[in-house]
């Protein structure tokens, strides 16, 4: 099950509405809608907010609910590949933003040269 589908399932099972879920995890409903509509990539901060708001939820790929008798999550419950993908996506976003900043700085510099040149 994909992470977004898992989050949608959590919304339907653990909250009164998307708005209620968004409030519980501390984000704007529009922001949550952008994540669930795949208009925005999930960030580690959002995943952490969900896990903090719903401590009974497993971060792994198996069962969504943690075993209530378990005091801790086993390392195998975590999907390292998923976390690596989130981190890689964040690095890609940072790289793209750095390129955009360089491009915009170049445009500003060119405009300055035209105005003062």
C-alpha cells in the first residue's frame, strides 16, 4: 500500500474529517489536500506529525496499527527504502530550488546591468 493511500485510510478511520485530521497533525487542510491529491510530496515533517498525533500508528509497511502490547517498534517495521526515497526527493527538491535561485540571481544581475549599464 502506498503511503498516500495509507494516510487516506487513516483519515477515514481515525478522524471525523480531513479538516479534523489536518488539525490533529497541525497542518492547514489545504496543505493536507495537496498531499493526498499528490500535488505535493510528503515531507518527513508531515510523517513525523502524523506519527506524533497518532502514536498507535505503525511507521512500517505492515499492519497500520502497532501491537498494543508492544512497548517499542521493531527496527524491521520501518521501511528504509521509503525513508531513503523521501530523503532523495527532498535532496532533488533542494537541488532544483538552488538552480532556480541561481537563475533568478542571474536575471536580477542582468536587469541591473541594463539599468545601470
